[in-house]
C-alpha cells in the first residue's frame, strides 16, 4: 500500500512539474498548473488519486491549515491602520455589492439560495497569493494602487475569517440561535483570551530561547500551529479558525519574518497537494454541467468585480488610473473561496457541484487575470481616451495650477517626506505631487502646497508650471511614469534639474536618455552611506548605538511629519 502511494505521488509530481514548466513559459501562476495536474491525475484522465483518496485528502487538509496559519501570521493590522478607513470602506462596499450582484446572477442560473450565497461570497474575495506575487514581479507593491489593493486583500482576509466563524457557529446544533451564539461566543472569548495571554506573557520568553536555533524555531512553529488548531477544534470550532488564531498569535512576534519565511516552503508543498486534490475531484458529468455557469461567473469576476472596486475607489477620491489599476488587479478567485465552499460541503449545506463551478471559474479567472495584471498600464492607456471624453479627472483638486514653485517633489511616501523636510528647513518654495489622498490630506494639514495628480498623466502635468521650476525631484518607484514626466518637461524646457528614482537598474539608461540629470538608487546610496561610516567612524558599539539613536529620531520625525 505504502509503495503504491509513493509511486502515485511520484507520478503526480512529475505531471505537476511538467505542466508547471509550460505555465511558466505562458507567464501563468503555478496554481493553474496544480489544478490542471489534479485534473490529469483525477478520474477525467489517469485516475491516480481516487485509489488513495483519504491519504491525499488528509494532506490537502494540512495545506489548508498551513495556508490559513500563514494568512494569520501576515495579517498586518498596522498596515490597515496606516492606509486609513478608506481601504476598509472600499473593501466593505466591494464585498457587499459583489455578494448581492453575484447572488442575483447565481439565482438566475437556477442555483439554490444556499448555493448562491456560498458562491457569491466565495467570488467576492481576490487571491492574496497571486496578486502579491504578480505585483511584486512588476515592482508595483509600493505604488498607490499596489498598497491600496494589498490593504483590500488584508481586509478581505478578515471578512473571510469572520465568515468562517459565523458558518461554524450557525451550524452548531439544533438549539435556539441565541443559545448557540451565547455558548459559542463564550468559548470564543475564553479561547482568544487564553491564546492572547500565552502570546503576551509566555511566548516571548519561550521564543527567545527557541529562536536561537533556526531548526528548533521551525519545529516549534509547526507544533504551535497544529496544537492551537487542535485546541480550537476540541472546543467546538472549525480547525481552520484555529489555524488562523495560531498565526495571529505569532504575528506580533519579532521573529515573525523568519517564521513566515520558514513556513512558506512547507505551506507550498501541501498547497500543491490541496489544489491537485481539488482538480482530481472533478467528474466528467460535473465538468459538463459546470462549464456554462463557470463561463458566466468568470465574466462576472473579470468585469463586475473591477467595476465595483473602481467605483468604490472613485467615491473615495482616488484617481481614475489608481482606481482602474486596482480594479483590474482584483479580477480572480481567491483561495479563501475554495475553503468556504469546502466547509459548506463538509457541513452539508452544499451538494458538491458548486466546487466544480468554482474550480473552473478559478482556472479561467486566474489565467485571464495574470495577463490583465501584467499589462494593466497598457489597458489604462486604452481606456484613457474614453475617460477624457468625460472631461478632466474630478479627483484632481489643485488650489492654483499655474502657481510657480522653485522645486516640485513627486511622491511623499518613504523617500519624499525626508526631501520635503530638507526643503522646508532651507525655506525653499516647493510643492508636492502625489496621487494618494491620504498623503495629500497630511500635506494640506501642514500647510505644504500639495497637488493630487498622476506623474504619467500628461494632461495633468500640462496644467502645472514644471518647466519654470529650478529643480524636480521624483521619489516614485515606477520607471514608466517618471519617463513620461521627464519627456513632458524636456519638450517644454531643458532648464530644470531633474532627479529621478529607481529601485533597480533595468531602466537606468532610459531615464538618462529621457533627460534626467541624476537617478537615485536607494540600495547604492545605502551602500555608499555605510562605506562612509566604516571609513570615518570607529568600529565600536557606541558608534552604532549613536547611529541607532539617530535612526529612531528620524523615524519619530517622520511620524510627526505625517501626523501634523
């Protein structure tokens, strides 16, 4: 039996690797390869999984637990706070509208009310794994729309956790609902309190000892994950909820980055099996019945989801460009959707055909979405003539577009605030351009001239007096946006000194050819600064203690600059 399972796993992983290589050539996320490998290994083709279904299902359950543990580990509540209530409001609007519209569509497709609720909720979540990976490859995680969509994904994760808790509570027997809520709520409070006390008082001391060995830290983390999940399951909750609680309890640890990096390979291994099992459970009859609804739902996810998020962001005064790019990025099905549907099947709410519909929908939307995210800038440029027919972007709210400033600063986030502090200290006449409403509000409160706009929008740039300035400093990370801005300025004047910014050297010569006088590269500047420290300072603990104190003072200055 064991040899047979080993042989099956070898064949399945061989199929998976072969398909994954093809997906890489097609610039597709590897999740697509895993699901297709499951289809190939299932009853549709080779029928390798069904002989040992219990074994593979157990491994798939491990994958779900580890996935949710890592989700809890990376639930960054501080990030959501920094992004402000705009992210929470936009996500809630997107969630509510998507669920309502999705429910109506599912009902029109002759699904039952319960199935319509489950699938509409499942479709309302976007994939954290896919979005962060593709935006990371594009170097857009620090762009305004990138930070916004990451905030949206975090809030969606929180909503999904609440949905899982509600689902588990609602199913908890035939007693009156108020008694169920009271008992479950009491257990929940006691469990969360116990885990919180352990995380607050016992874990820090224990982790300090454990973290001295990377191998021991890894083993302890796995034990903590499954131990807390089992405790929560013993108390009557879903094991998935326990995994999330275990992750959140370690999320505040100073060792969180190392824990997360060590857990990802293990999570990825079991997630491969999870998606293989998912694909293998599709039957020939289910696929035939699911194709029609899956096509309709795929169109809904690819078209309606982006429109809803676009509208939500526009209502919060984000630019057309940021709103459209964020909307396009959200057009795929999330891993959480599968977990919700799996839970619904296990609890007896769903019959199983819904899983086939969701799986095919996920395949279609993930494949299409990966290309949409890769070429989102080109898509925006295609839409730009249509947007221009509606007049100028109403999100732009400049006080006096033609006012002349000696210095223009593009981007206030991270690097820009230090530049602004230096300019303010020199009493220079300067203004800031940013397309993050939160940054604009902070600058306005401090009395710093701020213009809400996009560096790549030539129409917006033409209404400013950039060509009459002495100095233009760009701290934004996108090379294409900076190139568009530099080309615009150089067509009007060669006088302003233009300082650009890049986090890598791929487009360095492009910016110089466009007319930049100098291109900052933070990693090179950081290396230069450290070399100066090593050359001119003693290599003593006091030297680095003083540098650390200065660093803390600078961070306090940044916080003060952002608050006031």
